[in-house]
């Protein structure tokens, strides 16, 4: 590959470089990588299965013209919370999210909007 797009200073750039990739092209945000990919200036973009399709759609590109060619790892969906959030509130949120996931709501929502 002549170039793999990754967000400059982000975890994707650090991950690829830590694995020995020397063809990483850091861009300002995922949308920058997507634009270069669609213009033929990159061969691949390092993105999640959520952020990739979202960036393609929001950039006005056709997501049917790209495909996931390699899965590095499947991360969990995560949430950042303020340090002021109580443990009790976080536990309630986590339980509600797990219920939505078990019922298939999370998957259906991602499929509908991505």
C-alpha cells in the first residue's frame, strides 16, 4: 500500500506506527483521510466500523464504493463520563446500555444510520 490514512496524533496513527507501518499518512481528522482515499491519494484508511461509514456519508461520498478489507480488532463501544458523575449513575447507565445491546437496539440503530 502506498499510504494508509490515520488521524494525526491519534490512537490510529500511534497503533499503526507501533506495528511497524512506515506508510502511514497522518491527516487532520478522519474526513481528511476519507477525501484522500476517494481521490486516489491513499490506498486505505484506518477507521472503526462506525466512524468510517459516518465520515464517508458526511463527506458526501458513496459508502458502496469502499469496503472493509481487514479487521484489526473489534473494540467495544465506549463512553466517556465526567469525573463528577457518581458511581451509582454510571452503573445505572451501564446497565441500561447493556439492556439496549441485548435487545438488539444498538445494532439496529447503527445499521439504520450508518
